[in-house]
């Protein structure tokens, strides 16, 4: 798939296993106003210093993969880099991360790229799919990195998790420096 970066084994299995163990035991799931996202993410600001540093090093590597694959030559900044859990019943309908199909303003119009790293696969459902690419579904093997643009061409959704817990690292990248988070990249 040339318009979507798929990099199997981006993260070693021992790192995925360590992250999943951390997430299974974590009490740091953040509250959100939107009930869809309440208690589903752990952002950099909520992590202990050692975990935050490891995640920051990891996002530098994700950014480099993005730059190389999409041949980006201008500065890219991260606006978020977080752990996300998908519980039984969680799903997302097809959407773009920076554009609305009806042309109305999107709250995250500045997000040029999204990246997902799968951390486990011992769940049922929870598959990312791309309707505009014949419902292409990347393998959800632990350690696989997927990066794609935030535009309408790259509409994507996540099927409902019907059993187990899906863990990912989700991130977004922008060309707009004013939208970057407060952490290094």
C-alpha cells in the first residue's frame, strides 16, 4: 500500500509486552469530557519521567519514518503521542483526522499525519480499516507501525472490539509549530 506506511516489527515484542503490562496495571487513564474518550488514554503529561522519555525517543523514530516514507522536507511537529485502550464495545466510524466529508470546519484541521503502533493482538474486532482503499485492513500484529495522511482520501475507522482489550500508541503530526505539544520531538 504505497499511500499508507506499514512497518511490521517497528517495535520489538519485548517492548510491546512491557508496555501492555504497564497499561494493564495503570491507574493513570485520563478523564475526558467526551464520554467516548473518557478513561481511554494516557498522554505524555501523565506519564512518569522514565516512561515519558522512552515515549519521546519512540516518537522521534516514528517521525523519522514519516519523513522518509512521505518524503517530507519541511519541519513536522507532534501534537499528541499517547497510549490508547479500546475496551469491549469501543469502535470508530470512518473519519478523517483533519477534514470533514461535508466540508465543514474540522477541529483538528492542522493534523497532517496520523500514526498508530499496535501493542497487542489478543482481542477480537478492533481492526483499523480504510474504506477508500477497498476496506484495506492492515495486520494488527504487535509492534506494527501504520502512518497515513489526515485527509479525506485516508478515511479510516476501527471495527467494534467484541472481546479483550486493544492497546495502541496513537499520534498526530502537523506542520503548524503552534499546535505542537510541550514536549521535544
